[in-house]
């Protein structure tokens, strides 16, 4: 069974790919290191509320949609 972090990471990755944004570009937009984006997408990192907010803005998606997994 997937953890909530893995499910969230998959949601982020799916949306990022839908928009055609690279991990590097997303990292720049949310002012984080690319390793942070990779860790979020793989479920290895627990993002803060501030990071989730930044991801939603960068990925042009509501938090409810990004968190609907």
C-alpha cells in the first residue's frame, strides 16, 4: 500500500508532466532544490504547508485537486 507521501508525490509528478514542466523548472518556481522536488515526487520527503502552497501555484492547480488521491 502506498503511503500518503507517495500518493501526493505521484499527484505532483502527474500534474507537472501534464504541464510539460521539468523538475528543474518546478524547483526554480517554488524556490527549492531539484533534489527536493525529486524527493517529494518519490514520497521520500514530507513537504511543508508552504511548499504545498507553492506547488499548487506553480502547477496551476487547487490544493483540493492536488490532494485528491
